[in-house]
C-alpha cells in the first residue's frame, strides 16, 4: 500500500446507535472547514457492495462463515475502489462501520473463531486501518426500539445476540483505547457531534 496522507475515521455501534446522524453532522462540519470528505458505509458503498448488502440483510439464513466472507468481499471492493484512493488523495474518509463490526457481529455475536475473522479482515483490508473508531454505545433495548418494526436479518436477532455484539465493541475499545472514542449514543445528537468533532480534530492535527 502506498503512503497515505488522508485520515480515516470509522463510526461503529449496535443497531440504532445514531451512526448515520453523526456521520452527516461530521461531514457537514468537515466541509465547512474546507476539507475533502468522502463518506461511505458498510456493507455497501460500491455497486458490488450494495448488491452484497441486500443479500446479507434481506435473504434468509446464511451460514456464519459465508456471512464473514460476504462482508469481507464487499469490504475488499470498498477498500480498493473507494477508501485507499481517497486516502492517497489526502481526503478525510468517514465510514459507517468497518472491521470492528465484523469482530463484534461475526466473532462475538456469531461465535466464529477469532483467527478466521482476523484472516478474512486481513485479506479484505490489506492493512488499511482506521485512525480513529468512534463507538456510539447504546443499550440494545434502546437501539432496537429506535430501529423500528421493519427489521432486517440482524435487527431480528435475539436480544442476547445484540448484548454479545455490544460486549464485542466495548472489548475492542478497551484493548486499544488510543484508537477509540467511546461515546454514549443515548445523549443528544448535537452533544455527541461536538465530541466527535473534537476527536476528528485531534486526528487531523496528528495528536
Ligand atoms: P446497517 O443498516 O448498516 O445497520 P445500522 O443501520 O444499524 O448501522 O446494516 C448493517 C448490518 O450488518 C448491521 O446489523 C451490522 C451488520 N454487519 C456485520 O454483521 N458485520 C460486518 O462486518 C458489518 C460491516 C456489518
């Protein structure tokens, strides 16, 4: 991978944590600051990725290993076509979910072996890693309520699954605190946005 000048900030969290609102608010502030901003989401962000997204969210049961590979196939395309080129141009990339979601959902949620998950992620990312991961932490009961009644394959999972996912995110943040900003997703959006922007500012200034 060529040297990169951009910055890569990822928004993570369970269902209904408010990630899309926070990405919109951060994007607006970054544009006002005159930065080149590229936003994307996982799974998705490319024609292939969007096709994988509808397969992953709306088809019936998928085996856990097929699910792991499908998320990472979509990710490989997104990294190669969107994220790596944007970082090489020096852009600020804001992404709705990335590799920590795979660890939280496929490893902690589904129970897949950590080494399998790590290998799939390594293949998909070729070493592209976030400069900062913002965890919008929310109690699954609150998050699922926000997500509404029209549930996709993950939202329809049992409460215990979503509790494991939450533990998975918190464990990753606790293991690498310098790479994470953990915020309470239940707080008012503007207040969370101020903290997100302060974190992005630290990343941009290299602090
Ligand atoms: P999405 O609509 O992005 O969920 P949300 O609106 O809550 O962010 O749907 C993506 C779903 O896919 C979400 O339930 C999490 C799951 N997911 C994984 O299980 N593994 C992954 O690697 C990624 C990126 C997402």
